[in-house]
C-alpha cells in the first residue's frame, strides 16, 4: 500500500477561497427525475434504501445511472484505491474521480459552481468541520445508510446529512535513517537537534492534517478544544528556533530527505512505514502522549447530485463491513469499528496493526472548531512568517 499526503481536507468556508478554473467547466444539466424509487419518487429525495424498496432496488437504480462522479479521492489515501476498485467490480458502476489530490474547498467549489451540471460531484469526502459548514449551507442530502444507528453519537448529523467514516490520531513520523533519535512528543520537537526538520502536511487553514497538528500541539501545551492559541504559539516557537520547515510533507519530500519529521495522521504515517521499506527508508511512527488529537473524515451526498442513486449506493458500500474493513487495511480507524468488533465482522488482523493509543478519543464541538478556524485564519501566517 502506498500513501500520499497532499490531500488537504478540513477547513473551508470563508477561510480558503480557491478559484479553480477546472471546477467551473460547463456540463449538461442532470436529469434526476430519470432516476426514481420504487414508488415513483425522485431518487434525489430518498433518505434510505427503504425508499427504493430495499437494497436490491437501490442497486438496480444505481446501475441504471451507471456512473458516479467524485472529486478529491486519492487512490493512495487510506486505501481509497481498494474501495474505488471494490465498488466498481461489485456493481459495475464507473467511478470518475477528478482532481484526486484536491481539497475540501475544491469539493465545495465544485458543488456550488457546477450546480445543475452533470459534472458536479455526486459525493463528498470532507473534514469534519467542513462537513458541518456544508450542512449549514444547505448543500447536502439527508440519507441514512443501513448501519446509521451503529455510527457513534457525536459522529453523525442528527439529520443524516453527513456522518463520520474513517479517521485516526495526529502522529509524528520520522526517518530513523536521517534522524539519530526520533521524537515521540511535541516537547521533543523543540530540541535543537531537529533544526529544519519538522514539517506539516499542508497549511492548517486549509489542511485537515495540519489543522489537527496545531490542535494537538495546543493540547500538549496547556490549550484545549476551546483554546487553540497555544498550538499557534508552539509553532511560532518552533519557527523561531529554526526547527519548523515550511516545506509541506509529501512522499517525494520524505524520500529526498527534505521533511524527515512529519506531523500527520497516524494512518498516513503508518502507510509510509510500509511504502518506504523497499526504498531503504526506516519510517517510525509515534502518537505523542502529550497531545493526543483524533479526528475523522465525513461522507456526504451532494443535494443536487446528477447520479443520486449511485451516490447513495456508494455510501452503503463505504459503511458495509467490506468497506469499513478496507479502511482498516489502510491503517484508518473506521467509524463502525466498535460495532463490527461486537458483531464479529471486524478484520482483527488489520486492527492489530494500528498504531497503539490509550484512552477514548474526544472531539471538539462545532462551535469549538469554528472558533479554532477563526483563530488560525487570523494568526497562522504571523506565527510562521519571517
């Protein structure tokens, strides 16, 4: 399995306006009315498979549409390649993925700029705070997958406009061949031997992993979900002492030795460890005990999807035992992990390979994330400039 880090997906809304010409191309208006449920209603209004008359009827309607249009789904991110291939093989529905390394902002730009076009994304994979924002903007279609009740409370919208799918913890990845003693905590990162070596995967005002990195640093330095400022202060200090590098971590920068220490999600860093073995890179992964921060990415359906039945079937696949175990094989922690463990459907071999953590993860509320985004928007550039 290979892992790519460029995908930036959490912070959107007014924080990052991307005027991407590729996202404004014209296309024919979708004919949602041609995709109907068993009772003759538009598939675009179906809120569960039951509205189609059951899963078999949903599959039939989705196959009739024949296509699913997606954006910002890299094949080498948390095992997405296996999920894309698995869905296409199982149902014979073609998935078109545009701009695989795009951001959540790119996704929302495509939704808004292509409204009424058949090239609008049918489905969205969003950082949690961005999913909240998209729901508030009225861009998402309510839909309850068959396993909706098993998704933990607090990790799904009560109106079923979005629900968490896969995630993990902020971790510190380290090239043990270039770094004599790999850091295992945020406190370690301040040591002088790490000069010019500490990187983030993106800009925290746009990137999910980078946002998580700053939040985790805040928790490690006296902050809280209500106070991300200590995280900004930490990176300002890291910049001042020369340890922080503005080079955004990617597989290429790691191979070249430009970012030998990378703060990123544990499932990406764990994937690095697999990917680089054959390339002679000894990539170590540690979840910092002084700043444990977990977050999930959320799935959602575009309210104006051109392929509404295929969009709903894609969600059912992702939240099936097959789909959830494929996330797990990519080192991501599936939202249904606890329920599947109890049901005996969890891939325990894959689960045993996850980076070890202790305790139960907690998550910031919508208000806390909104406040954190505002603080980041106002202070990040100043913290790491100069």
